[in-house]
C-alpha cells in the first residue's frame, strides 16, 4: 500500500509539473440548426406502367418530375419521336404526367429497350423501358412499387396480341391440337394462408407464392418469368383477394390469363391452365367488387381456355368459413373450409 501510494503521488506531481500530454476533447459536430443542409432531389422517373399491353391500344406510362425551380420549361418524349413540352409550376415539389407507349398495331414487336428522354435546364435524363413480346422471353425479375422491372431495375412491359372474336374459332382449334407438356405442376399466386397453414399444403406441385399488397397479379407474371424444362403440364393460378383488399383492383387481371395462354401457344405447348376463383372476403364492403371481379375472371377463363376451380363454392360463406370465434374472423377460410379448398386444388393438380 505504501509503494502504491507513492506511485500515485508521483503521477500527480508529474501532471502538476506539466510533463504529461494533455488530453484533447473530441470535436463537437455543428448543430443542425446552424449547419446548412443539402437537398437531394429525386431524378425524373417512371412511377407506373402497364405490365401487359395490347399492341392495338394506347397505353400510358406515368412519370414524375421534381420541381427544383418554378417556371422552368422542358420536354419529355421517346427517342426519335416528337417530344411533349411542359413548364414546371410553382408551389409544388414534383409533378406527374402521362407518356403514351409507342406501340403500333399490326407491327411485330422488337424486344429490347425503348428510351424516353427528359430535357430540363438542370440536366437531361434518360428513362429506359424494356419491351418484350409475351411469346418470347419474359425479362421481368422483381417488382418496384408493385410494377415489374428487369434485372437492371428498368420497367418492363409485355406486349400481347388481343384475341379477335372472328379468329377465336381458328385459334381454339390450334390450341387444342398442341401437345401437353410433361413438366411439374406449378401452383402460383396466393397460398391463402390462415392460422399457420394454407390451401397449398400437401399438394404435389412446385409452389411459387406471388404476393403484393396492391398488385399481386403483377407478382404472378414475375413468378412465371422463368419456366421449367420441360414445360409444366399444369399451371394453377390462385389470385386470392389481396387485389381488392389493397384497394388497387382493376379489370386487368384477365391479362394474366391471356399472356400465359399466348406464351405457351407461341412455344407450341398446351398445358392445362387452371384458374382458382378466390373465396368470399369477410368484409361486406368488398362483396360487390368481388362479384364484379369473379365475372371478369370467369369470362377470361372461357375466352382463353382455362379450367375453373371455384374456391368460394368449396369454402362456403365467409361468415362460417372464416370464423374462429364469436366476432373473430381470419382473412381466408380456416379449418374444414380450408381443407375443402385444399381438396379442390389437389384434384386440379392430378394428371
């Protein structure tokens, strides 16, 4: 203890004599209130675009432009075509607009990149779009805000050929003569999960869940962008109810049925395509919209030679099919109702 006390006293004496290196206090960053910030403006970009477009219709891509300075003029347009002029307004941080997709009916689709250009005082910006025919390779690899993009995060638009009623008989005969592939069954879409289990459990198939909060049918296109070799003998699509629950349902779900049938036809194959009509939603406010949706999906199944499995009929009314306890319901049918849906899908997956 005496030796230790002596060492401490010596250290204190040394510090008092100024022999020790002074300790430097860490630098204090400037206050955010006194340091000027640098605003990062988003670049011009496409925000919404059609996942599937028919070549004989006019479809638009929605774009968003930042307003860094009011009154600035600029243009937006496709490379090689006339540009659309605009003037940035005051009192807004961004503006949006529509740019028509340059498709021409009757002309073959050249897969590849289309390039739109935004010319502003600050800088010029290129806005690429990948276009592909439904009968060829599907380049979509993911979703950005619910819309398909390729591996470079570039928007993807599949271009389809609308089925002409006058050609439907000839087309139907052609489809029926095509051979059925021998690959695995594919289940794609919403597994209809409820209380830890789902309607796909126990079904011998390749499962490809495809979900999105607003545009689940776009997720289905991404999930089926790559196909097995040999091609699947059966594809079962379960749309689920998220499209109407998320409030973004449009009548374009039927384009999935068209795109898939035309894709297989272009490849010289006729797998069995099965559309699983979704069960009844619990919310009464969705009932009318669901009825409209069922009619559209049923018409699409008839038009494009899809078989139909009615999961609403299998499960029964949501008031009993989704009931867990008094006043407590699941999003999708549970218990025996779920088992009945699973049995219907399992029957559709059989050779």
